[in-house]
């Protein structure tokens, strides 16, 4: 049986959203085994309240928590028994197969690096995220594409970008079921010579790879359109892009709301467009996606959004279980090992 | 009288859009003096056709043109009499006050650097552009903000970012009429310690400046919202951001068109929303803005979009004239000289 360790304390919403996610899984008769790591009293009370029984949901007590505003390194040093370190330890010791946390991203990555091993060929891990696109992707017609890195590694060497391409391709195959995902580097032009030196070098190396369907560079224009399945960029750029898309969604909702508040004519028209607007809102609703994978460790780590509700936590746990059951780590390792010597 | 030199050959639309822009200015009784640099025969024919007389519009013959796909350096070396080099020369020799071109951006920058001098404290010039925002800016309620660099300098040192902040602030004062423009660095978090080493260093230096209203870092979220007047970033990031916004506009138009084509209900609703949709389209319509200033030289250079129509060319020429009449170069020089020794 697959077991997922969940850092139950890091979320902005407290333990209740975490336990609600578990309750939703139980309501669906999910057979996943869950280890909730956090304050035993709070968790016991929340489980009782939500009707989650303790036969397939175990609590591991962790008395302290890293908050969103803590500096990761200092916080982990000061709190060796904090929930994210204990949760990573539970996985490292083999008591669980993968890790889910809605906590401080830096602390999740650092705690993972203290307990897990980076795969061969990985200098720096990547944080991946899906972003909404107009075009559909893969056998399930997913209205989103994968992007990495979105903030784990601000500045990348060519080798980092190559490793992200390999890992993103593996993730897309295993989780989205796309046989031969189209992978591209995000740059300031489609030509092979465009971009920073790291991008130009990565382009040259990826163009030779047989195991990765590298389609070249894409530009900013292609991101909302979604012309490829996996977009590779350095963490600084990925962070800006992802937050910009979130901002565009916010602005669209605000404009719609303003129109809605002011004019009867708009009110009627927006009412008629409601199903279309809902579709767009669904596109930019991260809650349904279930979190961002951190790739490059020998265990899966899923970072759920800090503001995750029960449904988002449920989805994050399900994605984590999928990565285990479908052998993501092995697939990533195979991709990384396919690199010619000296690259990635 | 202010005189503007216009590279009349670089545009994707040929000389006709350029001459149409001049014809529009004449129809408005503009007193600007224009020097059109390009193929004399083509220009004479186009001027005749558009009814532009030659008393205040002079032609300087240039037999060759750099195309959009040419490599700038090689093209300029091979064509010493090409229109962009001759147009820059006309300005450098004092026959005109500022330069406008809709040609190959790299060639415009390179031709300018061959004929103009970089201002003291400017290691690399910046290409600035306005982007649409939800919030309004300045005394004219402009629905856009300024961003630089958007592609002239892919990777920046701290000194470049500081110089861009100073030059962007001056441009915003002189052209948008904002007394004390809010200037921010684009980063992956608002805290002073967030970002690449160059951003962190620039943040520290800008925080001490009395002559620049530096409000700190903004994130990707703030770009569509438009919470500041001037966004400073390195050229690679600015290029991605600007093209992404263009892509979002394209996708919105496509989605609207699809809806329009398919369902009567949508058709009626979209008809009712038409004025709102036009407002959004106007926001993302670069044609009305009149081009992107290249800042850092001792003369104003305005890069118009390659697909500029007559109206866009007219606007670019008017903006160029405004920079001359309002003393942009002097203002930029003052800002650059206000930097403490050793910075910017």
C-alpha cells in the first residue's frame, strides 16, 4: 500500500484544511495510507471532528512549525523537531513513500535536502508548476502545461536547464500520460543563438538528445497559448511568469466585477457569458491542480499552495501517490542517465 | 523648429506607412520638420501619392536597407549607406534632433552606438516600452506603465539596473508628466534580500537615492495591475514579460472570436460587451503608443514597432519631438549625475 507523509502544520489554513483533504480521500474510499506529521493534540481533535479514523491515518507528533515568514535555514536549525523535518525523516526512514507539504517552500526544499539524496546529475533541484494554457495537452486534454524551474533555483547553469528538461519530460510522461512531451527552453527568440549563454549552451546539448522531444526555444507569446508541454527556464524567470499569470487572472476578475457592479447592460451580458467566465476562472484556479512537484531528489516531494483548501490537499496527496505508483523517480533517473557524459 | 530624422525603409509595411504617418502630421498642421532617409524614388512617389509636399519634408537618399532577419553587425558593415546608418548620421551631424526607426531593433541600437555617444554612467543602453495596466498613471490617467530594459541588454549588472531606474524615472517625468514617478525593481519577492545578486545590490543603492522615488521590489503579480510607474528589470526578463502580455491579449481575442463564431448566446452577449472589449483591446494595442525609446545616448532614439501603421509612425514622431522640446536628454543626464560616485 502506498503511504504518503503529510506535513500537517505548514498551511496558512492550519490543520483543518489538511485533515479535510484526508477526509475527502476517505469519503472516496481511497486506500492510501496517510501519516500526518504535526501537533498531536490539534490533529487528534481535527480528525475526530472530521470523522477521520486512525486505522489508516497515523499521527507522528511534531511539536514545532516553520512559518511562512521564517528564514528556512535558521528555522530548521532552531527547530529540529518541526513538522517538515520530521515528515521528511518519516519518508527517508521508509515509513512513507512520498512527502506533501503546504508550508514555506524554502523550508520544504531545505528539509528535503537534509533527509533525501539528490539524483545523479542533479546539481540543483527544480520546482515545477502547471500554468493555464489555451491549447490542450495530452490524452486527457489538460488545459495546462508544465513549467520548471519556478523558484527553487533562481539562476541556472546550462546543466541545470538540461536536467530540468529531462525531469520535466519524465514528469509529464508519468503524471500527464503524454508519451513524447514537447519540451522547450523559454528564451527571447526562437533561434538557437537567442538567449543567455546558459540557454544557448543548453539548447545545443538538448538538440542532440534522442530521449527528449526538444522542440527548441519558445517566447513569452507561447506561454498563454501553450504551444509545448514542458517549458524550461531559470527559477527567477519562472517565478515572474507564474505570478504574472496569477495577476492577469486577478485583473480579469476585478474588471469583470467592476463591470458587474456598475452597469445593468454589463450585468445581463456577463450573466449570459457566465459559463465561459467560469471556464476561464477554472483555468486559473490552482486549487484543482494539487501542488507543485519538487524534482531531483530520490523521493517525490509535492509542495501544495500555502492557501490550499481541503480539495487542493486531497489532490496533492493523490498526485504524490501517483508518482509513487507509476515510478516517477525511476523514470527521472533513466532520463538523467541518458545524458551524454559531462552533460546534465 | 524641431527636426526628426526618420529611417523610412526599415518598416515591415514599406515606405507607405512611414509617409502616411507624415501625411497625418501635416493634416494636423504639425510644424515639425521631417527628414525621411531612404530610397529617393520610392519616397518621392509615396509623398506625391499621399500629397506630402517637400517644403518641410526633406529626403536624404539611402540606397540600401537592413532587413528584420539580417544580423545587425554584419549588415551594417556590408551596407555603410543603409537607411538606419544614414539617418543616425543626419542626427549626429546636427541636421536633425532625434531619430525614429521601425527597423531591426539590433541594427537601430548598433547604428546609434556608431554615431552617438553614450551618456556618462551608462555602460549599456536600455530599450523601454509601455505595457498595459489596470491602474491609471499620472496626470493624463495613462492606462500603462513604463518597463525597461525589454531587450537591449539581456543580462544586467547592478549598475545597469540603477542607470535604467534613473533614465526611466526621467522619461516618465518628461513624457508622461508624472512629477515623482514610482520606480521599482522586478523581483521574485518584495523583500530587499529577494532576487539575483545584481537586483539585491541595485536595491540597496536605489534605496539611498533622494532623486528617484524608489518604492522597492514588485513581483510578477504587480505587472498587469500596474502598481508602479516604472518597472526596472534585465532585458531577458523584460522581453519575456512584454511578449507574454502580447500573448495574453492574443489568447483573449481568440477566445472571444471562437465564442463569437459558435454560439448565438455568446454572440449577443459579446455584442452587449462590445465597448468593454474594445477598451481592453485598446489597452493592448501598441499602435497608439508610438514606439519604444532607446535611452542612454546623447540623442533620442524611438524604435517604432516593425508592423507600425501610419498612425503609429505619426505617434512615434510626435513622441520623439516631445523628448527634444522638453529636454529629455538633459533630464536623464541630471539623473545619472545625481548618482553617488561609483554607482550608476
